[in-house]
C-alpha cells in the first residue's frame, strides 16, 4: 500500500531500520549517516545532475558518488546530432564517507578536483550552481578541454519525487532518494572551443540525490524527462526494481 509522508521525521530508528517507509512531495526524512547500522564499505551516497537542450540537441551530465569501497566522479558530454558522447571520470579508492556528501539535499556544497576533472555543486536558496572542468574531455571535432558553469532554478513551489524504501530480505538495507525534474537551466559550457548555452525559457536540469545502504545484488530501471507542454513545465520520473516498492513508487508526473 502506497504511503504518503506529509511531515518531517527521522529516517532511521535505533536499529538502523526505516522509521516510516513511503513517498513524499518534499524531502521530509532527516538522513544521518551515523545512524546506519553497516560498515562504511556498504554505505552509498551520490549526487547526479543532467542538463539537456532539446532544441540544441546536446547536454551534459555530472556525477559525484561515494560508494564506500570507491568514489566515482564523472562528466559526460552528449551530442545527439552527431550521435557522439565522451566521458571524463576518475575513481577514488576507499572514500569511506570522507568525500563531504551532505545529509540534506537542500543544503551545502560538494567539491572535488584532481588532474582529470573538477566538480563544484553549490546550493543556495532557490538555486543550484554547478561549476566543472575536464582538460582532456574530447569534442566530436577531436579538440580537447571542457569548462562550464550552469545554474538551475529551484523555486520553493516546485515539488519533487521522494521515497524511502527497504529490501524485503534485509530491512536494514534502505534507499532514500530524491529526484527533481523541471529546473530551468541557464549558463553554458565550452568543449573543444565550441560554446553550448542553456536558456531557462526552454532548457531544464534534473537532480538524482541518493543515500542508502544496499543489498549486494540489484537491478534498477530509470527514465526521466523534463520539457514544456502547452507552455507549462511538464516532466516525469519512472523507476523500477530497486528495493521493495510496496509502500512507495518513484513513478511521478510534474506539471506546472
């Protein structure tokens, strides 16, 4: 049975199990890493952004993750006209919770930099600012170098998809996830000397923010889209296969 959460509550109880499983229009659960009853090797934290231009037929994705045994940081350039993509990424061995991922999806700043790439995710009230670079990112023309700064608007009235669910075979294993669609995007990035811009009148960004302790083997299907329908923002999130979804579905529509 689907359960909607409508008020703030702690995510985990003293045994490390979810207090109340369900879904919400806002991130009501309070996440605390120290309340998880598991080795740091088993705890997973990530922030993922995608920004796409439907008219321009290009986009970029940004990933930062601490999976316990490894941290993955990545930038991926997408050129739909040419059917081309290129990713710059780096692995950090055994971050074990030291990467600086915050407990709240509407607070804080996350930064990472090495020789391969740099990422800076900053939250300000109503705005997410993404700054990034990758000197060896390759454009379709063969030229190197990526750098950009993008701002995503997150107005207070914008609802999001939030779920907290566990696994039937181990109720201490859980998945706390927020996905935000339809954030108007502005700014630009350059790659190989070419500049790609985003306009808030027609382009959107999305966020996938997750925290949890997973079971060893899983499968997950995900689809997300944001755009305009009849002049109003319209988006959807679809997902299946990750944890016991009896109390909550991540299938949601967003319509202004």
